[in-house]
């Protein structure tokens, strides 16, 4: 039951939270200092809209590679932080390569995309990735318990 809940809720919510973290990293350098709350209420609407659009963009770009990565890590039980960080860096390099094929981007854009990939990977690992493959161990324990209870008890014959 916990495995089903993990697959239905924890993993997708980890993806959404990782997209929000990456969006925050990507949009952060362009914000500048925040005004006081009472100065400009429309600024908060603009900020929320930009953040939501950036999160949707990150999610749409990262969804299919993330889905493949999650399938591999869950099936093989790979829950290493280093593996997740390397996958985040690989995804960031792939985005840079595909988006800026002809001319390299500025150093600020490069750094923002790399840090966003790291933020995505780290937050996903914290929320859902550290338990990858845990269902396999639970399944093996259940199988061992099932085999143990199915064994007939040995009775000694009295002569």
C-alpha cells in the first residue's frame, strides 16, 4: 500500500517541488531587490506569474528525461545522491547544448541553468529519490514471509 502511495503521490509531488525550486533558481537573478509589500501590489502578481510560467517551462522540458530516470532508479533501486546530482548536471548540459547550439550563452545564463539542474536534482532526491527501489526490499521481505509460512512443519514420527 505504501508503495502505491509513493508511486502515486510522493514521486510526482517531488517532481513538482523540484520544478518549483529550479524555477526559483532561474528567475532569482532577474528579480533584483524586492520592494516593500505596500509599495506595489501588482509586483507580486507579476512575480507569481513569472514564477509559474518558469516552473511550467522547467516541467515541460524535464518531464520525459525525468520519467526515464525515475523508471531506471526505481527498477534498479539506485538512490544515490551523487547519481541524482550527476543526472541533474547532465540534464542542464543537455538543455544548454540543445537551446544554445550555434552560439554559447552568457556566463550568467550558463551558471543559472547549471544551478537550476543541481537544485532540481537535490530537491527531488530529498523528497522522493532517496527511497528509490524501497519497494523491492519490501516485496522481497513479503515473499520471504510468504515462503516461510507456506513451509509445512516437520513432525517427528513417534515409534
